[in-house]
C-alpha cells in the first residue's frame, strides 16, 4: 500500500465525531491516517480521491450478525425469540456445501459494505456437526471482500432446545428422546478447534480474525463457559455472549440459579473488559452496576429486538452508569437486513419512548455506539472508530448532493436519521479502497448474488422440510413460553415492553 489523499472533504473528526469547520485533506499512509490538514494547504502527494461535496466518516462497526441465517431471510414473522430460533439452528442440519457457505458470507459482506460498515462480527453456527471447510469458506469470503471481520464459531455444550425451563415436563417423551439422540461434535473437540483459530487467526494480526463466541449462559454448563473465558483471556481475544435478550431468559436464570443470568456470570468471574453482552434488554439497576464495575460492554441490537418483540434496552441508564454500548444488526433470519444505517436510526429513535425528553438518547449517542463503542468493545479503542491521526484508515464517504443531505444543516443527524446507505460513495478498509463509485473493486457483486439465488433455489426443499420438522417442537415451546410469562421478575427491572 502506498500513499492516498482524500481531498476537500467535509469530515466527522476525532472520537466525538465533530464536524470539520472547513474542508480537510486526509492523508493515508499504508493502512493508517498520517495527517489531517485544511484542504489545499499542501499539494497532494500520492493517489488522490476527490471528496468535494462528500462527507467522510469512520466506518460503522456491526458487532453482531449470524451468517448461518442468510438463507432464511424473510421466512418468519411475528414469532418471539424462543419460538423462532430453532428454525435457523435445526438439530438436523441443512446439507450445505462450502460454496454455499462462501456465498452467504459474501452476501453479508456486500450488504455491510454498501451500507457503510467496515467491521463486521459474525457469530457463525457450525453445530451440530463441525465442518472445517465451512469455517474456512466463511473466512475466505471475508478475505476476498476486503471487509474487516471477526468470525466466531458458536460455542455451547447444552443443546438449544434444552436451554429453557420445563423441557422435561412439556416435551413429549418420544420427541425428547429423538432430539437427545441427535449426533453432535463433542464440546472438547469444538474447544480445541477454537484454540487453534485463536492461535492462527488473532484479530490483532489479521484483518479477518477470530473471536470467542460462547452462545449464552443457558446454553453452556459452568465448566464450559469458564473454559471459553479462559481461552479468550489467555489469547487476549474479544468475547461476546447472548444475555437476557428476553424476559424468559431472566426467568430461566431465576429458576436454574436463583439469580439472573448476569448475576450468575458475575459470580462465576466471567465478566471482564473486551466482553460484550449481546442484547441485554431486561436489566435491573444492580445488573447495570455489575456491568460498569467489570468493564463489560452491552451490544444493542434494536432492529432485531423490535422484530422479535424482545423489548427496548435501557440505553440511557447504561450510558449514565458508564457502561460502553456498541451496536449490532443480528442475523438475517430475525431482521432480514444487516444495514447498519437502519440500526443507527432505530437506536436513536426507539429510546425516545422511554422517559422525559431531557433524558432521551439521540443521533450523537447512536453514532458513537456504532463507531467508537464498537471499537472499544472489541479492544480496538485506540485504532478504529474515529478519524484521527494514527488510527487505521477504515473510512466511508457519503454523497452530499443526495436527498438525505440536501439541504445540509447537521451532517451527523442527517446521516443517522435520513441516510439508508444509498449515498455511500467510497469505502476504505485498512487503507484500501474496496468500494468506489457504486461498484466493488475486488469482487463481482452481480455474479455472486445471481449464484446465491440459484443455490437458494436448490436449498429450498431442504429449508422447507427442516421447518416442518422444527415445527414439531412448537407446541411444547408455546407452553413453556406462557408458563415463563406468568413467572414474576424483579420489580425494579427496566420496562422493556409496553405490556409488562
């Protein structure tokens, strides 16, 4: 990589994304920002990108998605998490080829880049039987796209269908025996493979790296949880885990441990810096204090939480307590899109339903969570998330001559509330232009999407058969869901839904 200069740009500068008072030139040496200076003060030396009438921002960080859900886009609606999730993680896996895994991962990269994302975290389900070529295919797709990505393999040693209360009481015995008899890769083998990935794919040394992704405390035994914690700590890896996305999960913690899942994780010594709790919708003041004390981040997924009816996380309380908040889209099986522009908008809008207007969160807090919040959560707080000398050049330019920015009053607010990704003009990752003038520089988007559609047509009979098979457990899950709804939770839990 050589030297590149973005000239005559309006830019959102520094960790607080302040608007540059006048146009600037941004000098990129290799993969880092080398200088930011008033436009035209020095002749450009190197490759020049004219950013006149462009807004330059740090790239968005999508802290959470599931590439294994991509073929399930648009297949369900009006189902809460516990009634939906087994559809996209079937006990009898869909017979995928490595090429089909490559294509779904590449589609996730394409959508991410087109909507201003430069870093994507993929919690990729490889159960019940680990296939190494599937993992390699996902890594290769992200490498080929040019996107920065952290890939985790979903780690758990308790089957998803057993991660709720009352299973023995509500499931028909013959169905339970069938599900319990399903073959799976031994947990020790999964952990050994994760260790190998931690050694050879560390995100400190690789643009496409590995991260630790234990699924959820209710899907892991204590020993397994702490084995993953130990691996992440020894290798200094970022770690993320689903926690208290739904009211049912709070009840599960009470019934199983006599405390909430967050209190349980704290008691185990699991919570630490570079750890993110995905969702964390149902929280009490005491749990927020635990997160602040341990340096644990919360990853807010507002669009997915709305689609699944999980609720609204208490963002203002988290921020006021000093808890770092990042953003994620979640997978295409739950919310259909990885578009982080829509996540920004939802994060800024939905919080206005809680409290007086003086306490609302807005565009600035949402953008901070989608950039610096994500960087801090992943352990890249000094390297990503802002336009600043010395940071890695992960940048996006937006056209200011398009409807979202005309007339231009406040570029950050208009970016959050009006831009949908249609104005994305240039995307730079690691100092390399990977998208320019509406086209990808490394890949053939049309060919990839056409092939993906063909492969989906081949998979459709398998998807439909899998859904019919999964539907057999729905009556038991419906009964469990309703039993848990009737179980009380702490009175000081922040209200997450209008009907609770």
